[in-house]
C-alpha cells in the first residue's frame, strides 16, 4: 500500500489518500488564484476574507449591447441635466463627483459648514433625478 505524506509546519506527516488529494487540490487552487490575481492586480487574501467567488472576479465580463446603449443614454441624460443646474450647483457636483474632492475639502474651500454642503449636494442630486426622469 502506498504511503501519502504532506508537509505540515516543516514536518512530514503520513495521511490517508483522501486527505492527501484534498490537501494538494487546495494548494493547487491557491497557486492558480495567486497567479491569476497577479495578472489582474487582485489580492487573494482580500477576496478570500470576503468569501468572494474568485473565479467570477477574474473572468472577463461580456457586456450586453443593451447595457452599453442604456448606459450611453443615461450619460447623455445626465449631461443634459447638468446643463440645467446653476453655476454653483454645477460646481458642487463637478468637484465632488468628477474631481474627487471630499465634502470636507470642498466645504472648506467654499467657506461653508460641511453639513450645509451635504444638504445642498443632496438637494442637487434630487433635482438631477427629477430632471432625468422627465
């Protein structure tokens, strides 16, 4: 009968065939995922911690034509809606969403309390939703 051995913390341990097979299957999967994660700039540990189906993250998603068209139409509607905003409203949206400023940074530069800016942002977003839904 063949002996099956695996290395555990620098010690060689004799195990059953089922444990041997499961152990090396798991090791091979880890190596495979690490190789692919290097190509795709993903952290294996982060994905495992989230219990994320890693194989789904690494496959190339195929976009449906309908999704691309819907996204393009929504972007066009958004651009038209942005044109209906006042200059101050447009400035707030541009700085927060397109230029990546935080609410705190923008509030400081506009010399406003952060809560006031947050309230204005929320009302502008509501206004944009109404314009887009017309």
